[in-house]
């Protein structure tokens, strides 16, 4: 008995999905006894469907898929939130399992969708929503569940990691790196979702929800992107034995959960420091298992389609085996989310200041007033004859105190000569 | 309804298993609605069971577990082949699912056990048999199944990786490194299973069986250990930009499957090169997903117990959900295994030879006779005034030709002054 699939979306991942099926349909049948058939394809454009031989089952209207009672499983690959919600919710309500790669939707309306899947006794799978082809949601929902996870963090946006790699290795500016990323097709014409950290924020919301058994939505995540990073700061990081990565971090502590995305200085010896270009990696720390890292291609047609097809085959196994004992929503706790102002970590701060006696002393007293203890201070090469760059690395400090320091240094009379830089440090 | 577990074996991993349960029983109940109860413990010694509060359910006779019809699931953690086979086979025949960490048994008699599990409609899970706590079998049997895997390789023995890290970083001999490993408890008094590559061979047999859908048993695997490695060769590797790791390699080609374990020179820029100490990592290449790496602690009580408990919870989910559609044996192909003599790769060869005119020419002609093309040749520092070390790196060559070269160089009159070294090279 064939498992009948309706595909919505024929962009990069949708095409990859159809290509895998064309190549491996017979292998899936031989190995897993699954006869997977795409019986309906929906998209805004019919070119890919026609090119790949699906013109006779093509439709512009996704209701044709929802209303087709012979379809067991819907694959949603259009992205975005509103239309995708209607498609997925409609499919679940129609008793069809759903596989999606949609991180934005899962990070914003995952709870509603899980409730629908549960109500209608069907499955909702989303491995491809985080880390492209890297198996990470599966392991966290299965192999690792005997652990209390204390930390899940990673490089989950290939575009910005490519740009940061360019900036660090070729000493380029943000604008130059963006241009290269756009030329190579790694960055969109409007790169905001990537460079402002929103894509990574959705992904860490999903990972943290699973890791901490607590529903975390996109709006819970502090997100700061890479637009403000300068070659000067990357160079200073390198000189101190660090590199700068856009890390998405979820961490459990006594007080609750931190969930945040921002440029982060990590030691060059850390496993995540060696993740370069468009590669992704997710680092997980569990109380029994210790430190784990999952590494692979975070984007691209094949990688994401691999994860989508893996989910589809797993759902197909369940459909064929008439299995209804799915692992759905695992948010059985409601741990508090720690406000960003209460974060405690180390900080890199760079102030371009006037080169005159007394300035360092004034700044030091601001740090002291706010109980921010300094690990190192270095005065770096002059920009012009009147301005010097003063670089501080702090010991563990509280975010709100650091913000107060930055504000008060800015208010010192005749001191600041440019925009200060702040990068959080993970050791 | 509780899920009732019988535990056989209370060594390092068995203790870790009981400790995880003591710590997280209530979490498992809250998050996964699984009330896991260890209702019987069997071991050769009762000290751990008594210490951890299981003296009242302790037995020296595993039949007490097999004959207890209230037990749903048996956890086998005694290791070894014969007794473990009897326990697992008996449990499966009694209709109990089984979780094991036993790589030697799975690599030698996995096929029989899978047949029994299938026949009796129960589950056989063995995530902990490879890579300690690293989820690798789960991802390969689920998330990655849409891929044709071309290569699975890794550092899967923590003992030897620790020793090689010591040898490389502290310039120690094999014997010195072994002594440190034994002092730290990483190596057994009889270290053969680790240092001769047999442990790694069992693990790559298991991984290759899954990756290539073809049953590969321990006896199919070429295994060469690290006893013959010298600081001289590690130093030569370093000078050429390589490091030496005991790699377990499974690779698919047109002609069939290679499955082998041996010291291997890999570029220092390769992701596996940065895996140090007792850490493990498995590298997987799939046709859709591209390159992936799974990294973590390969040994230790917590890591292995994490994997065992993950399997137990997954089996418990299935038992509670009355799910009978398990993923069992996936060996649905019978690809041929390529004889080691037919292997094609690059080779590092070191010959200690007499320092006299004509020797290099004689050796070169031996290489030429066997059509082995040389990429580089370097004469390294003299050992004594009459002997020089000549180091070759070849282009791609066939194993049987390389072996012929080594044999014929050894037979050259007045040439060889010591044992030649051979290390295969992966680029």
C-alpha cells in the first residue's frame, strides 16, 4: 500500500525533496517497504512541477490537497507564517500528518499546531526547521531524553557564519562580506532575517523548547545580529585567542532559562570555533551524556530535503504500521525565562575615546561604581591622533550593570569619540 | 502503568543506569508519562545493587529475570558474547524487549538476535554499543534514511585516541602512553581489545551494517591496531600537515564496501583531527545531506548510561503505546565486501635503510615495477651514522602493490636496517 504525499512548495527544498524521491523511491521500497508517492503538488508557480514530471497533479490551490482524502501526509515547504499555518492546521484537522521545515511558524505557533496534531491523532514533524540536514530534533526528542539538558547552543545560521568567516579570514567589513554572500546566493537581497539574528532566534526557540521541556516562542528570545561588527573587533578577538560567532544560546540555571542570539566571543580552541563558512553546528550539554556536538551543512537544497524526507519516511512508517503513539509536544514544564538585564556573563567592550590624561581613570571609576570587575584592559592602535581604542574584557558581570557602564561612559564629558562596541564572551 | 525493567550487569554502565533512574524517575514520569521501575537486578556481585537499594530484588541467576512474566524489558550490560547472547536471546524469546550496550555481540551475532526480536515482535535497541553517549545509531536508522550513505568513519575508541593524543602532544612512545592510559583507568590491564583495534572493528561493523543496509560481521573487518606506531612516524606526519588517528572506516564504492580499522593519517584541518583525548566522533557522508559529524564522550559511566536509558525510554514508549512497528534489522542489501588487497588509497611508508649510494635508486625501481606512483619522498634525520629514514607518500595505489613493494624492498641486498612503517592516508 502506497503512502500518499501532498507537497506544498516547490522552492529550493521542495525541488530537493522531489529529486531525492526520484532517485531513491525504489531504495525506500526495498529497504523500508515504503512505497512513497507524491500524488499532488501545490505551488505559486508550476515550473518546477512541470520540469520534474508532476504537471498532471499540479494545483495552485492548497485546498485541493487538504480536501483529497487519499492523501496521508502533507509536506509544507512554503515558509512564512500565515499561509503556512492555514495549510498545516488544515492538514492536521483533515487527519493528515505534516512534515515542515518552517522554523518561523514552529517558533511562533508551534503550541497551537501540536495541540491540533494531538487532537486529530496525527503527527507533526519538523527536523528540517533547525540545522538543515543535521539530525538534532530527533536526537533531542529520543536518544537524549534521559538527560537534563543544561545548555543547547550553536551556529544555526549559515549566512552569517559565512559572512563572519569572510570577515575574520579576509579582514573584510560587514558590507563587503554581505556583498560576497549575496553574490554566492547565501544571502537574500533583504538579508534582515539572517543578519539581524531572527532566523537563529526562531531556531533556538525551537531547540530550547525541546531541551528544557518549556514552550519558548520567538518573542521570548533576545536577538542581536551582526550588523555592528567591525574588523577592528574581530582583530581584537583574534589577538586575545578568541573568535566571534553568531551564537544562539539556550541555557538552564537555578533561576530559569536564558534564550538569546548575539555575536559571541568564544575561545579559538572551542569545538564551535572550527565551524566555518555555511556549516552549522549544535552543541548540547546533558547531565549524563556530557558534551555533544552535531555538525553539518545547515542550508542548501540537499541537506534540508534530507531532513524533510527523513521525517516523511518516519511518518510513513507510522502510517503503515498504524502507530498512533507519537512524540508530540514535550513542553511539560513552565520554567521562567530570565530577563536579558539579569544575564550574567563576561563582556568585551571597546570605547573609542579621546587620547588625554584622566580619561582612563574616569572610565575605571564608572566600572567600579557598577561593581563591574575588569579582567583585562588594552589600549589599541590609534585611529587618528586624538582618538584611542580602549578595549576591556570583564569578569562575570550582570547585563544591566554593563549597560549602565556603557551609558555612563557615553555621558562622560569630552570622552567618547565614536560608537562603543559590546560583544558577550563565552568561555 | 509502570514499565518493569530487569537489569543484568552492575558494572560501570549498569551503575550509571541506576543512578540516572534514581535522579530522573519523576522527570520521566512528568515529561514522558513513563513510570520506569527496575524490578529485578542480576549480577555476579551484589555490592552495587545493595549500595543503590536494590538488594531485595537482587539475583545471581539471570533466569529469574527471563522467567518473570511481569518484566517488560531487559537491559543487558555484562558485555562479552556467549552469556550475553543467552540472556538477550532468552529475553526476546520470552517476549521482552532488550536494550544492550554490547558491541562485540551485536557485531558477531546481531543477525540472529534481530531475527528473534522480529519473530517475537519485540524490540532490540543498542545505541550505546557505538560512540558511548553520542546519538548515532538512532540518526542513521531514522533521520538519515533518505540518504545513500557513501562513507561512515570515525574515532570510536577512546582509549587509543587518548594514547595517540598523548603520543602526539607529549612526544611519548606507545609504551609510555599505554602506561598513562592504564594509570587513568582508560586502558585495561590487558589492553588488546582496544590497542589492536578489535573494539573499533566491532563498532564499524555495526555502523556499516546500518549505513550500507548490508550485514557486516566482526570477521569481515580488517583490523590493525596502534602497537607499531612510533614517535618518529607521528612527527613525520606532523611535519607534513597530518595527524595520525585510529580510524574505523566504512566506505561504499562501485565495487562494494570497504570496512577497516587502522592508524590513518588525516589532514590536520579535517574535523576528525580536532577530536582529542577520550572523545569519540563519527563522520557520515550522505548523497543528500553532505558531510555530518557527531561528536561527544565515547566512554564513561554517564555517557553510555545516557544512551542505554534513552533506548529504554524509547522502548517503554512503545510498550506503553502498544506499538509493534519497530525498526529492526535494516540489512536489505547484500553488497560485496572488498578484499583488503584491493583497497586503493594513499600510503605513508618509512624505510630505515643503509646510507649508501644506489639504495634510493634501487627502491625507486621497486616502486616503479609495481606501478606505485610517489607523491613525495623525504630523507629524515639519521638514527646512526649508517642508517637513514626514507619516508615516502604515494599517490592513490592498490594495497596489494604496496605490500609487494614493502616485501621487495625488504629483500633488496644490504638495504633495510629496521622494520618499515606503513600508515594509510585519507585526504
